[in-house]
């Protein structure tokens, strides 16, 4: 098993969780423009809780269907690894596992808003934390259902194709994911979202590599994605199941 760079290890609802130092560093970097240290710390807390809640949605759903699951928070977000249960995984169940992450985040963000709204006003740091818990979970939950690989929406779209067009599903998915990744790059550049442009450019490169030949690089956005059990199907060691089928990121 991989332990390099692990800052914290614990169990949550019986699910092993590892937090890597790179996760906290990247979260702090994304909040670096905030004017005060306490706001940066609160922002890191918001990201930690939000991604953990999202991954719990994937993990608990996969465990419900008989999979063994683990969660890792790392430099590019969150990763839920899950094994294939004895009875296998149908496209419908795979779609439910994919959708569960964002659905759990949306539910969590909604509950925070419902509980906090009638209790305010709060001190500024508390107000900042609550507002961002709602925004991060709701807005990213909705965006994460877009049909872009490796977002949850990409897995949902692949599961749908597997059910309605099993013979041509992979080809259709490759074309659609190329178009959506390219659209993401164009929109990010148009709105001058530099970080998003870099990220979507990375995803687009993965799609180009997938279309042009074998050995394509694995790209990833674990923040809001889950691991497919492809390696388990191929017979790899369970403890090393942490990367999805290329170029889908965890």
C-alpha cells in the first residue's frame, strides 16, 4: 500500500480515510488571495469537509452494493477507491455510485443553508465559513454532473451509453468528452479563468491522447470523482486499486 506523504489517517463510518499533505497545500493555495490568515484556514476547512462529504457519498453507496471502499484526499482533490463485489456492478448501480457524490454534497449544502439561515447573523468568520460551505457544495455539485470526463457526469454518461449503446458506447463517449473538454477550455479562456483553463486543458490533452493512440496518460480530478473498479476486474491487487481506467481520473 502507498503511504508516502500521508499526513493523517483515520476511519469515518468504518471507511478508511487518508489525507495527504499535498491536499492541504493545494487547498491553501486556492485560498491564498484571501486577505487574512483566519479566512485561509477557514477556506481549507471548507474544502476538507466538502470533498470528504462528496467522497462519502460515493463510498457509502458503493459499500451498500457490497464493495470494499477507501477514501484518499490528495493534491488534486478526493479519490474513492472501490472493489467489484462478487455479483458484479451493473451500469445502473455504477451510475448511482457516480451520482451519489454530488447528490450528497447538494444535500449537505442545502442542510447547512436551512439550519443556518434562521440563526444568523453570525460573526464574520462563521458567516464566511457557512456561506462557502453552501456555495462549494451546491455549485460544484451541479457542475460535477456535466458530461465531462472525469467528473461524475462523465461516469453517468458512460453508464448510460453502456446500457443503451453497448457496442458503440466507448466511441460515442470519446467524441462527446473531447467536445466537452474543448468547450471547457474555450469558456475558461473567454471568462479569463486561468486555473480552470489549465485544468480543462489537462483534461483535453487526456482526451486527445485517448483518441490518437494507446498509452494515453491518466488525467484526474478526484475532487469530484470516484475510482472505477477497472483494475479489480483485471485482477490487480486490491490494495493498489487507486487509479481508474485511463484517462478517467479518480
